[in-house]
C-alpha cells in the first residue's frame, strides 16, 4: 500500500524523532503493544502528563518521556483503529536498535498493509540509525 505524501512525512518525522531521542534510549523488551485495545492505549497515553501530542495530516502522534513514539491512524483510514509504537534502544553490546509494534483492530487486509508499512519504516529507521552510528564512530577521536 502506497501512503500518499502524508505518510512519507510521517515516516520522515518518525525517523527524525527516533534519531533525536538517541540520548534517551529505552531498554529492550518484547516488541508488543502493552494495552488490550487501541482505544485503551489512546486513553491511557492521553491521561499521562509526560507526553507531547502532535496531529499531522490527521495522524495523532504521541511522544512519551521514555522516547517512544505512538502513532494512531486517522478515523477515516482503512486500518482504523490501529496504533503503532516505535522506539530505539541500546542492546547489551552497545548497538543501537529500533523496534516497532502495532495493534490493528481493523479487517485483515488493511491490517496486513499497515504491518508491511511498519516493517518498511523499521527497516528504514534501522538503516538510518546504523548510518548515523557509523558516522559518529568515524568522527570520534
């Protein structure tokens, strides 16, 4: 599924936010959404004081204090309701990783398309993180 320009902007925003959060890395654990439903996730996140909320092209993007980025699809999207969470973390060996998880409560086909977008975004973010890390290492004295 091709996402129009709004999706491309979201992908760039997500990658930018993840890269800008490299100083606040989450710890690695299972890559899953810890809420039982999309609506519960949204309500729980909105009740917190440690979040920043942005609505971009009708997509709701919430960044929490741990550096996780939560993206909720718009109500008119075929995969509604869906939430995606992206985070970066440093593994025990010091390498920086990105992982994503999603909870899609729509029909199978739109969910499958969103999951493919999720996998592609994760590959792009991982490649960007790896590139940035090698650039930083090359500049180190």
